[in-house]
C-alpha cells in the first residue's frame, strides 16, 4: 500500500481514493464529483496546476490544491 496525494500522480496513472482531507467546502466539492473513499480515479492529463481526471466514467478538471487533499493508494 502506497499512499500519495492525487496531485502527485503522473498522467495516465490511476489510484484508489482512501481518504479526503480538508474543510467542509472542499469535502462537499469533491463528494459532488464522486471523489469518495473506495473509488478509482485516473489522471487523463495535466496542464500547469490543473488536472483532468476520470472517475465513475465522468471527466473533471480540478486544481492542484484540491488534488492535494485527495489521498490515493497506488499499490
């Protein structure tokens, strides 16, 4: 088990969400996107600080700050 922030995953990599750390605003925003523990997330692309991710078959763009709050298991 290797736990890292989502923001550090390279393009094309995937991981399983194990924890979301942050305030209520960040938690609500991430939960609305379906980013909850147990879900698999894949990094489709990166542009500067923004990341294009895929989760539950949907695509979202999130910033680096928000992606740092999502802890994923890549092991």
